[in-house]
């Protein structure tokens, strides 16, 4: 019960990150279309796509857009965007767009296409991995449910309640709770997907 607020926050944060990871390939493709077919500049295309992106990302794009309007310095704008998003995918995409903006060249379309494909494969791979883990995650609930059910059943049979009231019984319960928590944490650690590290971050 005490861990519920932390667990709830982690679940919400993970959900937001998953939605962002799944949205990036589409957003990159839109930036590619706007810069190649519509002839828009990279900053304008980035902010336009960001305004129509997932709600979790919009505040970061708004902060970056304000920086751009004040300074027209795309390097500082990218730093603001990266700081607010704090995401490995955002780091790679922002640095790619920054280099393309500074160097120019006709191969921007190809670079963005490759980047979108890379982000799509990464998002799809993680989605498939989570799908394969669905059964194991459901089974993980039994780490909590089975001992609790056995304890409740034991209290209702014979002198089970008295056994729990003794000092030995309470010591055994404490050891059992420790083992349950350890198994729960161990199972979660095994099933945790590897996280990408952020790049170009001071």
C-alpha cells in the first residue's frame, strides 16, 4: 500500500514514454514531407508537427518555440526541447535536425527517412516484447495473490489464527513477506526492457 503512489507514478510515466516513442516515427515523417515537398524550414516544420503531436510532448515544443521566437538560435532551441522532453529518441532526432539545419544539403530527405524507419523498428520491437511478456506479467501477480490467499485460508482453519498471534508465527510471516517482496522485485527486474541512454547531454 505504501508503494502505491510511487508505482502509480512509474506506470503513468512509462505510459507517456510509450506513447511518445510510438508517435515519433509519424512525426519525423511529417517533418520530412514538410521540408522536402512543401519547402518549409526545419524549425518551422518541427514546431508545426510538435503542436499537433501527442499532448505529453506539446508543452516541450511550446517552450522550444518560445525560445526560437526570442533568439532565432536553433542550437539553444534544440537544447530547450531536449531538456523538456528528456528522452533518448528526442535527443537523436533533435541532434539530427540541428546538424541538417546547420549543414544543409540535399540528403535531408534520406536522413529523415532512415531515422523514421529506425524509430519505427525500435517502437515496434518494444511493443512486441511487451506483448510477449503479457502472460509472465499476469503470472507475476500470483507472487502476491497466492501467499495472501494461503494466509487467509490458514487463519480460518483450526488454530491458525492463534498461530499467527505467537511470536514464532509472526517471525515466520515477516520472513515470508520479505521473500515475497524479493521475488516480486526480482521478477520485475528480469522482465524490464533495456532503456536507451540519452546522447549529447551535458
